[in-house]
C-alpha cells in the first residue's frame, strides 16, 4: 500500500506562503481537489484522532459528517461543511471527505482568528492548502446576528452556549416551512418560534390556522383565540368560487348550470343591500353583505320564469341546500342571521390584529368546523389576508404572517381543484411582493403540492422517518446543506436542521425548552397509565353523547 501523501508533497510553495499565524491549531488535512462549491479534502487520521480529547466540544467533534472545517486563503478563512467521508486506504487510514464551501470571513492579523463572516465565496483555495478544525470561537463569529433583527431558538449542535438565531426579516420575507414526523416535537417547536417572534414584535400581525385545537393553550397569554363559538365569520365574505363549493352539490354539466344560476341570483342579492346599491360596478366576488333570504327569493323568482317543470331541478337543488345550511346549528358560526350587518372592518381588525395590542397572533381553531366546509373557511381566511394586502398597497404597509398547520391537507400534491389550494399556492408564489408571509407546518412534505416547498426560503427540518419525505426535502434544500441531510433520520426530538435565508449557514439546532404554559396541547396519551384509571364511565359516556348529539363541545 502507498503511504498517505503529505500536504507539502502537493504544494510546498503554498504551505510556505500560508505560514502559521498565532492562535492556529495544527492542520488536520489538506485540499486535494477544487470543483466550484463542492471540493475534496484528505484528512490525517492521527490528527483527527487527536482532536477527540480537546476541551472545546466543537474541535473535539471535528472531521465528522455535518461538521465544519476552515481553509485559509490569503487573509481570509473559508468555511466548509463536511458532506461525506470515505476510507480510501485501510493500511494508512487515509480518509477522503467531500465538502461544500459555505462562506468566508476575514482573518485578524494578530490572533489569526475568524471575524466578519459572510455568505458566498470570492476566492477559492488551491489544492494542497491546509485544512483546520473550526472552533467554538469561530462558530460564534459565523452565527453572530450582527445587529440584524433575529430570534434565538436554541443552541447550535454540538455546543451548549452558541445560540442559534433566525433572521426574522429574511425568514418571513421569503416564507418558511417547518417539517417533521409525528412525535418529533414539531408543534412545540412551532410554538417556540412563534412565541419568540411575538416577543420581538408585540405589535405584529400573525394569523395561524389550527386544525386540531392544539395552539390555543400555548397562546392564552399573548394571543387572540377564535373557534366556532366566537369566530363570527360572515358568509358573504366568500367569493363566487367559495360559494360554489358550499352551495353546489352536482358535478359535470349539471354543476355548470347550477353555477350560472347561483352567479345571477347572488349578484341580485348583493345588489339589494345598502352597500351593494351604492356601488356603481358590483361584481359577484365583491365582499358585500346580503341576506340569505334575498338569495333564496332571487332563486325562487328565476325559477318562476321557467315554463317547464323539468327545468326547475337546479333551482330546487340550490334552494334546498341553502335552507339546509341555514337550519344546521353547526354552521351558525358563519351562516347566522346576526352576521348580515357590514362587520367586515371589525372582522379584519380582530383577525389580523390591527392593532396588535400586545397580542399579535390570532389562533383560528377550525377543529369544530364541519369537515364539509373546513377547506372553504381556511380559503376565505387565507384569501382575505392576500386580498387585504393587495388592496392596501397604497396605504402604510402592515405585513401579515399566515401560518398553516397540517399544510398538506390544504395544498395537496394531487390537485383537488379546491379554492384553498389555489389561494395558498398563489400566496406561496406571489405573497412576498405584497407583504404576506407564509409559514407551512407539515408532517408529510411529500404530500405538498409540487413547487410549494421550493418557494420557502427557509426550511426547518426535524426528524423525518419516511424515505419519500426525506427525498422531497433533499430536493428542496440548497446544495450547501447536503452534508446535513443524512442526519435528518437520526435527529433527536426537539432537534432540527435549518437552512436557507433565515440562517447564516445551514445549522443543526437543539431547540430551547418551552415553558409548560406556552406549549400546545399536543401530548400523546400515556396508555399504560390511563388504562389504570377506572370509575365514572357512565357519566363520561352520558356527557360525551350529549355533546355528540348537540354537535358542540
């Protein structure tokens, strides 16, 4: 077997030019190949082994996949992430690593240490350049917030004192996604990030769609909480497409006939209201109050114009569906007769937190909404966020963050033609132009509509157990984060990989512990303990049946 070549055999001239500065550690290898952002390094096994006993935990973990190294180029340091390791020679222990360059920082002349880190590479090293382990002091410079607006969410792995910061403006300006399998602490981590943002901006404007009723418990102290008991969302805020999803029950050619009738009668009903009568150009999509009785009257009048009884079926279908919804108490949060007044201004103030008054987040609990119209309710809320941003462009800007839990339910990979998928997809593509930020939280990223995840500038990936989900995230992550991807299945609970606009470079983070009162109500039942509890079963069953029959909690 051939012996492992030394770095001087490759480039003695470069080694002489890069003479040691004060504060340098011994090199642990050298560069063998440069190929754009991805390059190849050979590690000295003895030098790597010697790092193991170092007091600095960052240095002690040097040479591992997902770790960082540094290379001097002139008076700068290049920072690179280790993507993979390979044993090339068993006899000598020669180890080859593939690395991705992440950024560079200046070098202090007296100490030789890194400072003023910045993304991107302006000058690459030559083959033969020494490779050094990165230290805790270096990482502090890399992850320094530098006066930018940020929130601290945990510690950079494997340190216990270097704080991980999310750059709020960069993260929200280009959307973000929080991904993780069930049981990884995804809901608690989402609550932690939102709590930190609320603390930074107590006059902010955040709307969160909560499909399971988990987050109300987490934001009782600093949020406005809404569910079917107090949401009071007027039905007339729906546009025509959303009206069709609620009122039409047919498919194909029949659906088009029903839609044409609904459009004509809806416009008539809107025009009868005081607000509608004052508008010179009224459209069927305009959020103008109208009475459901005016809509059914318009349908009845149109049906009376028909000569043949066989042509009345579409009118009867529409009228029957409207009457059914009016009579169903489950729909009263939206279709109550009390919601006919022009409450649009009040609704926007309440839901969008204008002003925030120290409670900058609205938690919209849709778990009590009938499943048939849940997607419509989410569509109306999402579209109102987007439409408000569009129509207020000439006003002082009030950016809004829309957070969507269980996002794969509303933006599915298989397009179901729903209005909620279209509006959330549009926000993902165009929202940042109008000051609307989108936060997607999901346990199944592979079930999201294609391209939506790639619109998220910051990806926060917790443990993902499914191979398909891992592949989907891998495709969405930037090239420099590849060294972290293989560690995603091995992440512990409350750990994540963050890459993209919201961080200086891709990092592995251990989330802070969140106080009990700020955690969502998402704990799994402890079967072994709860199955020991006995007694009062009759009362439990009776109370449950009573709520079940009343369709209310």
